[in-house]
């Protein structure tokens, strides 16, 4: 049997057309059956934030998120004497606090961040807490009376590229 005989067979042609359509429909059907239904945040409830992969290396910024609630941390200056951090939020925040600790077992008191904009979407803090070799950053933010919390390392606070150019301004 040659190739032209296979391609002229109406059953083979129908199968070649129908199979990709069924595969795509099956993909969306399974996604709909097993995915969670998004729920609105309830006042007074606590929600964990997951750190993105950018938080694990010297990227200059870090995103913490839970669904569409996204907090972006950027380090403006980083030294052995302290760090200056900026926090951008998708939603207006009522308050934001962070704590920098040398490891998971040590608890330092949280420091309140100050609002950098009137709408509550931009926050900043300059702290003289010594930044150790592998420090932990813990963040708590309050929005619409819901508490969002997360933790990550401070590896992102140093911005390094293999080029001699700062690409952070190109992302806007």
C-alpha cells in the first residue's frame, strides 16, 4: 500500500481531521473538571503567598502571589548595613510589614512599611537590619481586611546580569 492509497481512504482522512479536535476538546474538558473554582477573599481570613522563581536568583525583583493578588518587591539598595525595598501591589493595601531574619528558626520583630502613594499600591522601607548570607524575608500585607503572608529569600535583592546593562527599565 502506498501513501496515496492511504490518503485517499475516507476513513483515514476523517480520523486525521477528527483526532486533533477531540484532543483539544478533551484537554479543556479535563481542565474544567479538575480545576478549582476561584473564590473571593473573605475579610479576616488569611491567605498564603507563593514566591515566584525570580525570587531565587539575582533578578532585582520578586513576585509573591495568590491568584490575582500580586505583590512585587524590588530592592533599590542592598549592602551589608541594610536594605531599601519597594513594594508594588495590584490591589490597594491597608498595611504592610516585613521581617528579615538570618534563618527560619529566628524570629525578628516585623517592621512597618510606609505608604509611598496615596492609593495604597506602593510601599517602601529602608532598614538597617544586617543582611546575612542567606536571610529570610517574611512579608504580611492587609487588603480589604484580609491578611496575605509569605516568605522568601533575599537573593533577588542583588541585580546581576552577564551584560554591562541594567535591563530593569526595559520591562515597563
